C-alpha cells in the first residue's frame, strides 16, 4: 500500500470488518499517514470488539489470539543405583 502516497480519505463503512491481526497493518498504515475516514467503520468480529467503531479501538486491539501449542512430555524415573564407572578394569 506504500504505492498509494496520495490517499487522503477512505470510505469503508457497511463492510463486515474482522478487526484482528489481519487488519492491523492496514489500520496502522492509515494512522501513520493520517488518512481520514468519512464514517468510522464498525467491527463485526471477533466478539471482543464486535460492534465497536475503529475510532474507539487502540491499534493493539487489532490482535489475534496467540497460537497455543500443547507439547506432550514424558518423564521417566528409574529407581536404583547408578554407577558411572569409566574405568575399564
């Protein structure tokens, strides 16, 4: 979008905006260039911001939930005596 240096205003309302990390770069681009919007669009998703106008959201609210990866771990315990004798006698 850096190829659009002369954009002064955008009309974005009446669209089902998903205000998450996928939209963050676009919103940041608009804020950095002080591009006005005729009417602040509303978010349709995710639920935590649904119905809120872009104008009331901080840039950090255009976020996605973290990917949580579950790692199965197994710990094996042997009970007994360990002899670490490196002598080859």
